């Protein structure tokens, strides 16, 4: 289909060059102009995004190490998955991380946006500050967190020790064991709430002031105003925020590696995530087919959850 | 005015004051949580290794600030090279992204043509597709093209995102079509309309996209980790991570490097932020 | 909706087909230029082939350029020393080094070699799992025919070559062979009034010594010993008796050593793993900080210590007075058994000048290379008394006899011997080492998981 269109386009081009007066229909001319706008981006997009995506689907059914001959293995890669302890751990951790991060970030950023939408002093300053963690580079900021939450020397544990009297051997080890996922979630909320706050702010500014005035006349209190005006009016914003958050959370990799990876950047079963395992299988074991199969699981997860959210949104709408 | 009414009003005012105080208290708390890590970073960057974790007494500014951390870091690792690479990448990617996305978006928003919906759907569908899903095949493909360990690979990877097109299209959708029609009647070409009418109007959207692209490119880690292998091609994030691996105990230096790596993004953000909320609002990012 | 989706998919796949064509076209020029380069490079090789066996090609031989993959060029003194010495002996050869960095060296190398764009002739092999990967990807040239042609006696490597032989073929020649010793800080022992460690310690004696010299006083804490976060630093005490190997699939023999180390952690005799891991503390930073009395580490640290002390990078008042002794041993096992790690050179299968490349490999892993290595304070794979005396005679090497004697090794067990699945086994052991040390699981649970997971890999 695409090919056909391309050739007609080329034909059109020749015609234009041959005789300017006629031949080329107005619609074809318009198409040509339109395609010329799209082409620079679309070519790059198709080569570097669409093609690899198709390749990824195919690869999940292959056995390939990147050098020797590629071999079709059907569903073998997927059959291996349920028996793989590390995959199961990565799957579980990723889900926990998403379930923890998405609602927390959403609530935090909405609350912050509502507060910063009030007429208060130094509003611009507060907004900028809240956005700082988002623009700050992960390597730098995780290094700082590593120091602040250092299990035996960091200020957080120092406060717990001196102010709250937690015994020294019971001080939390923030980056290992069962706490590590909690730390990852905390860090993510801290880093990303500013970003989603801006989106909520934009949404809040779209709500007309008349609605609130009407609410005041009816004697609604703050909570009621939120419940009956703000929240319903922000529905589509919330939908967008939750979808983006979910997609972004499933992608988690660098946060985990930098906070929990230690010196060698390797994650144990308590902190491993799907993208980490995709990377390991691809670039350490060179099991590209298996790595792609895990990637497909990631994709299907994201897809399912996005579709559920779409469904829910549609239902609310009608 | 009756006393009762006055009482009510006063209590209302009191409530308002209490509310304000609460809001400020919460805000200050959140601000502290946001800012303290950065202050810690600044403070640690001028400390010696021993002072960094010294809690009793804790000083934000040590008695003898070690400013030379900021000089030493340049010689300990080829930081200048990393900065050059990152600046080059970020600028090229941001420019390409702005140009090609706004170009394509104009077409999607204001022109009618065959297969428009199908093409746009291809963009939309990939937004929900995490890059991590296809990063491996993408790498294999790039390697076959001879792009492994080349900065060009990073440009190809980041310059043509579906997100940029989507965002710009949402913004252009909000600009009344009458403007274009009027210009068309005046005999202006589509390219002219794009350049003379649409572009000047899209400052907020372009600023927003600039911030996103700049921040993402500057701070990207996994992409460069996969593609850039030679030390002279590494970006500042990889370089910083490498430095942390090698000199794990040189906290002062690590923090100095971190501070330096933040400066450019923060400058760009501060310059463009006045358009930011407006940009997000008008690009339909709010949903 | 369905039709729309279908059309998108169709468009996309068409585009893919189209663009795949483009991609192919893109690829050609690169491949061409590479072929050209290869042709150019291939010419002089013919001469080399014409005169095999002869050590150094004559000075009038055409210029050969060998591309060599290495890591950490600036921090490692021997790369340049080897290059210079070889070029001096073979004036027609230029060695071009590419620094791939040490962090993910083997991963990066595998990527380079499995692509079509690689033009390395000689690559350095940093570890055995990476070696196994490269061999399985058919990226290395089997060296057997070259070795027999050149008449190299593999016995000179003391048997380590057998631990990296793959199905009867050898794909690398070792040029560096490090073994683990215990470094100690004499000042700390002096201050505590405790006797120095000796070359003949059992693990019980070693543990007792660490506890004796440690001082858990807050603020001026002195650690009796230090274990780096690598699993080798703890697990591999278990293989020293020669009865066990990490390829076994049964790891119950790790248990006493985990108990010893975790016990030391509990009593603050050594830094705890969670801290080390959180800050990614490098072992060199730990030892040079002057609060660690003993540390088990590879012999590569000798040259780092010497050179960093000389350059002033390390504070000599903190760690300048150091010594080393042999690894402790289990009761009833001969002293001097230790762990080894070899670094080798291999010839790539894509190289167009394999003979010239092998000549370089042979030289570096042979006697002359060994002397160069020893001169920089590193341990060549080809170890003999002469080489040992070069190292112990280096300026900055501890003067006591025990440190000199510590250089003689009776049994050397590779940290990771070759096996087909060694990469996966290695990662499994790493993961559960982390879990045990972080106390996410008990020692027994961790070992049970190792047994189970490795069992799965071996059963495949």
C-alpha cells in the first residue's frame, strides 16, 4: 500500500516537472505538499522506531546470539518464562513498583497542583522548586540519595538513631532487602511529582472560575468543591496522567540500577526489574530471542493496563 | 451589622488564616524535601571526604571550603570531552526534534491528505510502546548500519520521537483554521503559512518540547550505555557514573561533578519555564 | 477500527520492507570501506604468511598495523610498555590500542565483535564468562594450529590453560596471571600490639587475628579485615581445598565461610556488605583509608599500591607500611593454595592478518612479554623465579621476607574455570551472594537457591 503510494508520488513528481500546466490533480498536489511536511520526521521515525518494533516481535520467536545463524523456535522462549526464577522476580518487582508509584505520584502531584493553583506568595518559586527533581540528572541525584540514605553514615539514619532512638542494629537498610522497592517508589514519587504537577496545573487552569462561584453560592465547602467540581473536571487530565505514569513506571531501569545496584550495577532478586532482565539477556548472555520475549511481556502488560484505563475512561464518559 | 453576622465573618476569616498557614506549612515541608538533596549536593561538593558524613556538628558550609574540587574534577576524568559530547548531542537532537516534529505536526493538523489517519495512528500506537521493548532489535539494526559507538546513533535514536509530533499536533489543533484559510486565499504557500503564521504562534509549545527534549537527552543513561563505548564518545551521565564507580569514596568530587552536570539543564529550564505551564495547557498534554 | 489497525500494520510492514532496503544500502558503504581497509591491511600479511616461524618479521617488511582492544589505558601501566617493547622488536608493526573501558569491558567487546563493523585483530580477554560468550559466538580464532606451529610448550603456564580449553581447543593465551593474597597494614598491627599475619594461617587463626586487631571504637573504628563485594572474596575460600569447584552445582561448601564473614560483620570486625554496596566502595579506597588491617585481594593490587603511594595519590601515613601474606587455608590443607585470574590475548576470527596477530600474542604471552609485565609490577602468566625476583625487587615492594615468600604459589585454582554455561552460573552465584550478604535470605536458603538455579542451568 505504502509502496504503491510512493510510486504514484514519484510519478506525480515527474509530471510536475514535465508539464506544470496540467496533469496533476489538485488533491495529488496537496498530498504531495502534506507528505513533504511529514517526510523528514516520518522517515526517521519509521527507520528507527517502526522497523525495530516489527523486528522485536519477530525476534521473540527466534533463537539468536547476534552472530551465529538465526533459528525459528516458535513459542520456546515464552515457555521458558514461567520457570525462570529471575524473570518471576523481575515481573513481581516491576508490578509492585508500578502499583506503589502510580497512585502515590498521582495523589501527590494533584495535591501539590491544587495548592500551587491558589493565590499565594512566591507561587512561581514553589513551582520551579517542585520541578527541579524532574530536570535533575538521575546519576547525580541518585548519588545524593545514596549518601542521604546511607545505612550507617547518612543523615536520615542518623536522625533515626539520635532523635527517634532507633537502635543502631535496627536502622533501616534502605537499598537492600525488602526495603529497596519502597525506596525506589519513594524516590520516583519525589522525582516525578513535579512533572505531573505541571500537567495538573494546566488542567486546573482550564476549569472555569464560574463553577467554583456557583459552588460557593450553593454553600459548598472546600472538600465538596473538590469532590463535585475539581475532580470531575480533571477527569481527562487524570486519565492522561495515569496512563503516562503507568507507561513510564513499567520502563523503570536506571533508578533501580543506580539506587540498588551497588558498585557493579547488578541487581539481586529483591530489586531486579523487567528492563534490567531484558538488558542482561541481550547484552550479557546474548540470548536475543529470550530477551525479546521478556520485552513482549512488558509490552503486553503496558498494553493491557492502558486498554483497561481507556475502557474505564469511556465508561465514565457515557 | 448584627453581632452574630460579625462573629460568623470573623470565624470565616480565622478559618481562612488557618488554612493559609496550613498551606504554607505544607508547602515549606514539600519545598524542603525537594531542595534539601540539592543543598546537600552543593554543600558536599565543597567538603573533604571526612566532612561529608560528619553529623555532629553538621555544617552546611565547611570552615575551609574545598573549592578545588571543582577544578580537580576536570582533570580526574575527561569531563570537558563528556560535556562537549553531551552539548553537541543535546543541541542537535533538540533542534531536529523541534523542526521535524513541528513540520510533520502542521501537516497532520492543518492539511488533508490520503492515509492521514493511518499514519497518525502509527505515531500514536508507538507512544504507548516503551522504548525498552524494542531497544535490542534497534541496537542490532543500528550496528548493522555501522552506527555502533557513534554519536550519530544517539541522534537517530532520539530525534524523531512520536511524542514530539503528537504534542505539536495537539497544539496546532487549537489554532483556528481560519488563520490558515485566510493566508491561503492571499496566495501564501503552505510552507509560508507554516513559517510565518504557525511557528511564531507556537512559542509555548516549542518551549515545552524544548524542555522535554533537552532534559531527556541531557539526562539519558540507558541509550548512551548501549551505544557509546569509547571513552571519548561518552556523555556526561555515563562519565559521571564511570567516575562514581572508580572513585567511590571521593564524595566531594562526585558531588562537584554532579553539580556541574545539573547547571545546563537548570539554565534551560529557568529560561523557558515562563512558557511552560501555558505550553503544557495548550498542547493538550493535560489530556 | 479493525480496518484502520490493519491498514496501519500493513503500512508499517511495507515501510519496513522499503526501509530495510534503505538500511541495506546504508550498510554497503560502511562494509565497502571496511573491506578496503581490510585489503590494504591484508597485503603485508601475505609476507608474514610467507615466512612463518621466523620470530620478528624483517625490518624491511611492509608496515603492519594491528588493532588491539584493551581497557583503562591511562590507569594500567603495562599496555603501553608491551606495545613499545613489541614495536621496538618489530619495527614494521604498529600496535593501535582501543580503550573500551574496564566497567563493562567484556560486554562491550562482545558487542564489537559480533557486529560487522569490528576491525580488531587482537583482543584482550578479561574474564572467563566473557571468553565463553565470545567462543560460543565464533568470534575468536582457535589457536591450536598456531601453537603447535610455533612450538609453544603449554606446560609453562602451570596448567591454567587446561581450565580455559574449550572442546579441546584453546582460544586465548594467558599473559597475566593474578592470584589472591592477603594484604595487611603493618601500622595498624603495630599500634594494636598484635603480631603480623603469617604465610601459614588456618581460617580459624585468620579469623581470630582479625578479631584481635579490630577496634570498634566509635569515630576511630579500625576494621580487622575487609571483604570486597565480589562473591570471589567470600565464596571462593571454599574451593581452596581442591575438592570443590564453582561449576559443581552443589554449594554447601560455601557455608562455613559465609558464617565466618557474616559473624565478623555482626561483631563489626569488617564493614558490612549493605554499606559497601550502597556506596559502591572500591576496595582500593577501603584499604588506602588506613582503617583496614587486612584485606584479601588479587595480586594486581600490588602494582596499584606501589604506584599510587609513589604518586602521592594514597596517603602513605595511612597505608604506606603494608605487607602481604599467602591466603589462609582450611585445616589440613597445604598453605599456598590460592585463587587465580588469568588475562589472555586472543586473535579474532575476522582479522585479516591472523599470523601477524598471533605473533604479537605469542610474544606478549611468552618470556619477553613476561619480563615487561614483571617490570611494571604485574604478574605474567609465565611465572618463574626470575620474574618473581623482578617483582619483589621493585621499589616500594615490602622489604620483609614473608611478603616475598607470599609470591610463591603452590596450587592455583581459577576463580572461574571455563564451562559452556559459566556466564549464567556466574550470575546466579553473584545474585545469591548479594542476597545472602544483604541478609535478605539466610545462608542455607541462599545456598539452596544456588543449588537449585545452577542445577537448572546444568540440566539444560
